[in-house]
């Protein structure tokens, strides 16, 4: 069963993900070679994985739901979330390296 509104909504969210990635990518370039470079590299890249999830959701809306497509979609979300978390951790570690060593 084709669910047009869900497919359209997923494609809009994909577009928002790409726009956010572009912003993150441009922000990352401002930190090139600096202490925030690695954190922003992961943050910007994670947005591509989160956007790929929306492509899978749009595919499911048009062609139907399957366990495989659901597993692929959830894998994109999990990988994107872990990459985003790692980027935030590196960003925080670069911003405040003493807080991590002091335990709080």
C-alpha cells in the first residue's frame, strides 16, 4: 500500500538532513586543523546516516514495509546516533579536557 503523505514527509526530512549536513560541513571547515576538527567531522558525517534513514522510510512508504528495510532503517539511526554522540564527546573533550579527568 502506497502512503504518499509518509513518503513526502520522509523526503522533506531527508532534505532537512542534507541542509543540516551542509551547515555542519561548512562549520567543520572553520575548525580545520584545530581542536574541534575531529568532533565536527563526526557530527557532520552522522547527519548523512540520519538522512539515509529517511530515504529508507520513504522507500517503505512506497514499496511496503519489510523486516529487512526496517532493520536497515534502524541500523542507519543507530550508527548515526553513535557517530553523533562520539562527535559531541570529542567536541566536549576538546572544549573542556580537565572536566573528564576530574571525574565531573
